[in-house]
C-alpha cells in the first residue's frame, strides 16, 4: 500500500505540472511582433494624470494591428494580432519588430503608467468581454470603426483614471478625452456602463516593455486534451491517496 501512496503523489505532481505547463508558461515568455499601424484611427486629445502630473496628449484612437507574431498569445490569419494600448506613458513608432514581456494583466502596464492592479484588471476584462461578446480579443477586428475608436478610449479610461470618486466617464475625472466626436464619446461611456454586468473576457495578459507602449493580449487557449489529462491524473492521485489512508 505504501507503493500506492507514492503513485498517487506522483500522479498529483504530474497533473499539476501538466496543467501549469499550459497555464503558467505564458507568464515566463516574451512576444515579438511587427507593428502594422492603427487601422482604423482617428484623432483624439487626452488629458491625464496617469504619470502623477497633469499632461495633455494629442494622439489617435483605434485598433492596433500586428503581424509576424512569435510567442504564446492567440493569433489569427497566419500570425496576426489586434490589440488595445494600456499605456499612455509611452508610444510606438516604426514597424520594429518589437519584443514585449508577458505579464499578468494586474501587473501591467510597466511602472511608469502602472501597474493597474487587480480591480482595474477585472474591470478591463469585463469591459472587453462586454464589447466583444465572442470572448476572443482578436474579434475586435470585426467591430465597426466607431466602436473600435470608442473601445480604445474606454480601455484608456479604465487603466488610466486616477480619480476614484469620478468613476469611469470619458468626459470627467483625471483622465478625459476631447477633440473627438460626441458619438464616439457616448459609445465609450456605453461600454464603460456595461462593466458591472458584463462577463469578463478570460486569458488576458499584459505585454510590457520599457521602451515602447504596453498592450493587452490573450494567451493561447489551453487545449481540452491538457485539461482531460490533468483531470485523469488527479483522479488517479485521489484513488491512490484514499487507498493509502485505509492502511
């Protein structure tokens, strides 16, 4: 019976290791991508205190597109990715390629503009889950142009708003947006208003860099076979443990 207990312990270790190999590997990895630009994009002016002092940023909002992706994140159409920026303290210029470290969403963006921590990470996951109902971040490419503009504004609002009393509103607080159409601002606030009831998008991580903008990404889904393998080994471990206790 002692041998059975050892097999059970081994089974548990293999089960844990098998699943963590899929779920934890991404956090120890990096992602390299070529930046293809924002498509579509439109101008926006941002006032924010995300770095501690008040600043005005004239930039564009829209959907960030990448290709030649290498790393443990979900892609479409032969290594392409779309994403939203979570870092108002940095920019991106030129095609690259660029390399980012994969971090937990709560631990992103890099310290200049972050980290956002757990509550904002949860809010961001709900924001994206409510706006992209398929639960797949890359499906943001199927949104209408105005929705892409609005969703990026909403992402920046969640990550960068430092006035907790103001709540999430793209027109008020320490982070606010002007020089963009009222319809886009209204749509951004619609997305923000759905956070409380939306289903959170799963598998989200941050792509962080000390030299360029940080982004949100989605890790490659864990294969069903891996979960079945892990579950089976847990079952074997449990049987061995119960048999061992009867000795």
